């Protein structure tokens, strides 16, 4: 009997990712992509330097617990506005995805934007696709070290500037600049500058498509928002297959006779893809709808004197049913899109209306825990409260306080209060009522706080002892 074979095969569960060398591309969609890079970075890097009312126009002051957004001053009690903004952002993403796929990913996502910037730096220093591949395969040398070192130094500089700007939204950026120049950054400011800078450097310089493919949850649940009428980057297989090279002089009759379609199998659509996929294999979750493959394919079709649009923005129904562009756009107004639009519009109008009618100040009423109710001179019943008045304007305000709700109820503390600009103040308030004004128990009252331009009413209870 033959001896049993004790050898065993080792199967690795780890699959290394091949480095993607994305080729540069030019075209209509590439111009739009770089326009979005310019707009998003102008907003991100520029906003912290804008001033308004002698302060930073956009500042999230966590220490003082208030957010400055241009003319708005928001307090923790205004969390509902942040909630509304997040809901609007989510619904907008759902709407855009249902209509036109991953446009956010391809044109405005920070991962895409910074990857584009870092790849541009890489191309300027190391060259285009073939030059970078040769440089990576070349043995160590002074030239290779210099190019690689210059690239990483540029990446690190962009990352640190990005981290500095990010922190500038939470710490006044001019104070932050002074602290950087004087090497006096606080520990938290230093941590977040380095952390955000390192995240930018790592994500855009090293991880790139890995973030989109494996880390971003949007890539995983996008299919739930797609349908066959969603506008996506598609390859017209009926027109393009079978693939194959052919002389440029071949007429359509010549290459059709050979069983060839319009695709010459040049592979450029794969080379320009930042996630390294082949769009000719159909819809894939890795596709971020950047349309780089459309630009390069249209260029190839122009050189071959074939019609453009072998790879184009279309819908699955549009391709399979050969719908015209106008027919595809008519299908945009389908139930899912209409529901998203209606809900998004209602929430947006509600949030805008709430902001426009928002009072210029807020008031919280808190009973004094040490004194529930007490009898004072001439049998008067007294309750003590603390009012927090939050001034949401950019100038100091004087507030008049009065109380209503019980016959004869009155305030015995100062009725006029001054609160500094964009500040809050706790005000002790003593309220008295005649002994026979109400029966024993609790009775509703209300504080009315007024300015020449606004009025706020807050409810409270007045306790009458037995």
C-alpha cells in the first residue's frame, strides 16, 4: 500500500492589488472635472480667510459653543438646523444617484478631488503613465530618489496645508497662522493638523482607488438607488463587439465583414480609469462615473473617423431599447425621482423658512432648585427662576422681561437685561404673586422677553404652597 501523501497546499487569502498607473486624458468631461476641482478647493481653502462683522465668516467655535456661518450665529439649541442640513445632503445624494449615478464620486467627492490633485503632481514630476512605470521598474539611482522625494514632499505639503485649513474652521485661522509661525500650536491643533494632513496624504497619495472600492460605504449601497433608467457610464456592446484591431483605412463594410465592431481593443479606456476597471465588462460598483473613458474613447473614434459615443452616458434601457436622448430624459420623471424631489423640496423650504423666521435670540427658563416656593413680606408667594438669554446677533441687545399668567403676578427683579453680541447670559428672576391669587399647586405662567424688533415667549410653572 502506497504511503499517504502528507504534503498540503497553502492557499493565501490575501490578494495584493496591482498598482494602477492612470493615463492622462483630455476632453469635455475632464474639463468639467477640473472645473469642479477648482470650485471645491477655492471654497474649502478660501472660506476660512473671509471676514464678516469683524470676525471669521465661517467658524465653528466649539469652545464657545457657537457656530458662525456668515450672518448666522447658531447655538447648541439650534441642532435641528444641522439635522435638517444632513437630511438634505442625504436626500440630494439619493436624488442625484437615482438620476445620474455616481456624479458626486466622479466630480466632487474629496477623495476624487485630492486624488486628481495628487496625480497631477505625480505626472508633473515623474511623467505620464509609461514614464512612471519605467521609473518604478528602474534600479535605485539619484534621479529616481530625487523624483520620488520631490513628489512626496509636494504631497506632504499639500496634505499639511489641507490639515491646517481644516483646523482653521474650528480655530480662527489668523490666530492659527500666528501660532504656526511662532511654533506655539496647542496640542489639539497640532494633532488635528497632522492627522488630517496624514489622512489626505495617505488616501490621495497611496490608497486612492482602494478607498473607493473597499472603504467607502456608498459604493456598496449605490445599487439600491440604481434602476434601468439611471444615467450611467455605459459601453455599447452591440455596436462595439467584436473587438479587434484593424487598419485605419478599413471601411465599416470591411471590418464588419471580418466580424468586428467599432471597438479597436486599444485598451485606453482601461488605462485612463482611476479605479482600473474595464467598462466594457458592464456596470461595476468600482465605477465612479468620472467619464474619463468616454473622453479617451471619443478621441479614438475621432481618429478612426467613427461616430463618437461607443462609450457614453446612457441608461441600461437606453442601450437595450436604443432609445433617443429625448426619450431617456423623459424617463427621468419616474416615481422614485419625483418622491425624492418632493421630499427634498419640502425639507429645504421648511429649513429655509425656519431660518428666515428665526428669532434673533433664544431663552431657556430653569427653576431655581434650591427654592421651590416661599412666603415673603406681606404674605407674597415668591418663585425664583434662572433665564438664559442667548443673543444671536452681532451687536449687544437690551431685553425687557415681563411675566403673565396669574392675576397680580409680577417681577421684583430687574426687568431690563443687556447681553453682549453673540453671547449668552444667565439672569436670576424673582416672581411674586398675591397670597389669594391662586389655589395651592402648580399654575402655568409665561415669560415674555422683547426687543424693539423681536419677541420670545417661554412657558413655566408657578408653585403655590399649601
